[in-house]
C-alpha cells in the first residue's frame, strides 16, 4: 500500500510546481523531499515528475496519482479534524481561494459579515487565478474556490466537486470621458482604429476581446497589455485607450474621467462560479449566501 506521507509529498509538489516551494510548505529540506519522491517513484516503478529550469511538471502517471492523492489527503484531513473536534471545541475554519478582482469587489463584505456571525471562526484567503485551485479544494487546502469563465474559454473538469454559478458579470466598454465615442450611437466597427488595453495573448480577457471583435469583423489593436484591471482603468482615464471591463469593478469609478457603455451589438459577460466539496463545512453555505443576495443571473 502506498505511504500517505509520500502521497502528500507528491500533492504538495503538484500544487506548488517546484520541489523547493513544496519543501518550504512542509518544513522539509528540498533534498529530504526529493528522497521521499524518489522512494515513491521506485515503489511505483515509474517517473512521476520531470525536472526543468522553471520547476517541475508532473508526468502522465504523476497527474493520475495526483488526482487520487488529493482525495486521500483530503479524507485524512477530514478525519483529523473530526477527531480533534471530538476531543475539544475546535473553532470552525474556512479557507477561501479567489481570483484578484473578486477578492476586491465581492469577497470583503461577505467575509466581514461572516466574521461578525462567527467571531471565533478561523478565516483565511489566498489568491488563486483561474483555472487553478480545483485540486486544492479536493485536498482540503481550500474549503471554497471562487473562479470565473470568460466568453471563448472552457471550464476545466470539476473532478467530482460541486460547481455552481454565483452571478453573471456583464462586460462594459470603458472609454476616457472626453472620447468622441463616449456618447451617441456607436457600433464596434466604429472602434476599429482605437488602441485597446487588455491582457496578453491567451489571457482570458484578451481571448474575450478578440472573440467579440471577430464577431464584428474587426481586429483589435492592443497597444497596452496588462491583466490588472486597476492599471487598465488608470490607462483609460489617462486617455491612452479603451477596454472591456467587468461591471463589478466599475461601481466606484470616477465618471468625470471614465465613460462606461454597453458593448455595441454584443452582450459579453464573465461568469463567476463557486466550487466546493459536495458535503462542505456549514460556513461554506453561509459564505455563498452572503455572496449572492444581489445576484443578477
């Protein structure tokens, strides 16, 4: 039978993407972790990772074992928590993973309300950019994951987890307030000569922008590449270009500097999802309820 401790080594390496980072998390030396990994590989008779200058990648066999290892580690963590809870009144805990813009616009008020309801609960939050985080929910490193899907992007497999849509977040055209197209009737083809601000090739919002423009038979000229929407809005406000920005991030923008319009001829939206185990801690259900009272979908 496989050693659960060595399985956890593989799980941590798979999540961290490097032996050094996994060793730091487990309070091991990198050489000790490498030895544990080598023993696991010898036990199975196959290579589980490939080492490279940028870290490690799992082999096909490593990916298969990672999926099983995440479930094993998660069950062991549940067993430990159940025993501890039977010995003493251990505070409830909730570990959340969320992408950065939801961490700014959606999560803080919900977490504050949850803290008020459960002052002894141990709450934590980490940044997880999509499509990552699913394995962390399976292994119980996270109790809940908040993630998204842009038009033109497929959702990853849910791997037996529960995934549901929190809300639909419409994308809006954002222009400098003094832009000639800030008012009046326009179509996307009227914007074909504009400089756009978006993520790099392959980044979700760039894929969405290119899809929307393709449907209007134009090719956007992306002059400034950034995946940070705060930077995007600052560049637009400075008159350097235009962009598509999720509505949830436009609540408090300065309307004296920015014009916000529906996307002409299209209704693109970013879908925001919550992912958790099928039998999650009760705090997960409360958090989801706090996140969705004003949902628009």
